[in-house]
C-alpha cells in the first residue's frame, strides 16, 4: 500500500515549545538514521494532536509515533483517534501491514496510565526520560546520545 508518509509524529499542542523542539530534533535524527540503514529517504511528518480530526488523518501514514506527555493523554479526541487507528490498521486489509504494529509510543515523562487505553500502551512504549531516584526529578533524554549518562 502507498502511504502519504512513512512516519507521522504526533505531539500535544499544549506541551509548548520544549516538546516541539524535542520532536523536531528527534525527526532529524530519525531521518538520518533511517536513511543510513534503509538506503532511502523516508518521509517523516510532524503534527500536533489538535490537527488530528479523525482516524483517517492517521491511516494515511505507515507508522505513527505519538509523543506522549500528561497533556497528550488528557486529549480525549487524540486518544480516540489512536484507538480507531489501531483497530482499523489491524482489521482493514487496505491499511494493514500483515499484522505488524504501526504505532510506537514515545513517552517523554511519566503519565497517568489509567487515562491511556491498554491497546495503545500494549503495542510498544519507549521511555525517553529518566527519573532521579533521590529527588524524583524527571529528565527528558535527548533523541540522540549526547553524553555518557544517556548512553547507559
């Protein structure tokens, strides 16, 4: 099947410039990495959760990467669209990738898992943060290894 984009990265508009900047950097690093390993340029698009009107906005993409924060989880319309995307991508022969998952969740901070449907989390959840055990301060990791601490 031909998709509009190879990868769609979604972030919450309410998270502001910090998440948007992180997402842009992640896109650049991912683009370069995928070009090296695949030998071709992948089309990667970034959008905010407010621009997702329905599940059809998602099915045009081969893979969806939601960048999850507490604000993202609290966006009911975006969560509903992700659920619909998962259901349809598994069941619809036109948008199915032969049983392969098409959603990979990126977590930038701890969030209330009770607000996130299990079918979204059960796919793949990748944590891009660390939490200091003594202070409980949450530190967002760079989308590339920039120092010794983040390589471990």
